[in-house]
C-alpha cells in the first residue's frame, strides 16, 4: 500500500479544500497498478448528516459522455454505424462527438439554475438544426452538449433500443456495473444530494437533476454511478485500449476504444503541450496545464502545470462534469496504470 499511502496523508488537505470551496462532501477513488484506495469526506445529505462512501450514487454530469461514446464504439464494431457517417450535409458522428461542429452551445435552452429541464427529448434534433454556427466547421474545439444528445438518438436508431437499455445490455451488465444507472429516478438508499451556497454562504439543497433515460440531454448528462463502479469501468477502458493498441485478443465488451482515445481536434491551441479531444475524452501530454475543461479556469489567473518535473512526457486522459450542485472528474495515466476518480457535491 506504500504507493498510495500518501493519499491517506492528504486527508487533512482534501478536507480543507472542501471546506474552503463550500463543498458538502466527496467520494474519491484511486487505482495504481493493483492497488486501490477509496476515501470519503463530509456529507452526502446535510439534513440527515449521512456520510458518503465508495458506493454512494452521484450524478456524473458530463462523465456520461464517455458512456455514450463507448456505446457508439460498440455499434461501429457491430457494423451498425461508422465514425464518418453523415448526420447532416457535412457533419459526421465523429464531428458531433468531438465538439468540432462550430455550433453554438446554448445550454440555457435546456436547463435552468436548478434541476428542471426546459425541453422534451423529442425537441433535440429540430433545435440542433437551428443552432447558429459561431466557429468555422472543424476549425476549433467548442464544447457542445447537443452533440451527445444527438449521439443518444443515433444509438437508439442504430440499435433499435432505448439509449439506457443499450448501455445496460452492452456495457453496464457485462462489466458488472450494478450500481450505475441511466434512469431519472435512482435508489435513495445511498444517494448524494446536490448543494450550492446561498447569498449568505449557507449550503442549500438544490434537488435532484431530472436528466436521464427519456429526457433531453440523456446522452450528455444522464448517467449516475459510484466511485467503485467507475473504477471498474475506467479499468476496463484502460484494458481495452491496451489490447487494441497491442493487437492482443480481448473479451472486453468495449470496442474501438483506441478511437475514443485518439485526439480529433486540438483542445488548447495556446498550450505548448499537445492537448486534444476525442469522443468523450480530453487527451493531454504532460507536463501541461489541464485548463481546457472544468470550472477552475474561471476562478484562477492561471492553472497549475501538472506533471512538472517528470522525467519524460506522459499522456493523461481526463474529463470533468458539472450540474448544479454536483461535480465529477476522472484522470487516467496509462503509462503508470493510474486512475483517479472524484465525485463531489459542488460548492
């Protein structure tokens, strides 16, 4: 346990960060090689005082995108789709999943500041057709949740199953992700409620996000899971990538993972290090400031250089997710078999 012992020693620092940021609680999981470390902090329900653990269910927000992209990778392997299949006159499946269409983000059209949704599932395709083009096609990475909502519709059309049913049958059940859910309603038994500070700094329950199977933005934000399940999932992602890149036979249900982890468009053109986006994943070459995703860059003048002083450059795959009151994050370093998952109640 020596390799991960430092994480136990960081508990006071993590607790201080959560207190400073006003976060109600968090669950953390780390894999390094064959070692596994999990820890939890604060509360998952302030009213009852209940604490979270590695099996607490959190809304994943944009970590859901990896699941939708992985499902499409399976359909490509099934010859039901292709990455370059046209969705519009020019745009392909890969364009939408890589955020390179140049279409306006317009998140305010589907969400409020709380858990309510403003649109129905059936509104997505018509509305996306009318989004303004604000950047030239394939010229710039522009994050857009609509592409993954379109991705869930593509999944349903190609598989002749609902988005959630397809993920359960082809990914969740085969990988033993028994505590990962796509439905709007999830079990209350070990559930993390979202919190945000009010004008006086008091944490306020913001209610359950209503995104899930059968709603608008199901494919971009609809998955709920736990640290334990996500460590299994990301370990399977890493294993499938290794098998595909070394042409090793594999029984993994995940397919075309190498395509998911191949950069399709630059993430941060101003960075000296290479940073890209592939379907459902940000990809960076360390050392680098991981500033292209997440909310932290809005609050600091400069993001820290991650991997400073490393003997050689390393690849990291990462993604963040946020909904009102909730935050999620994953970082995978394939060269050291390291996986880091943080699920938290946003402050």
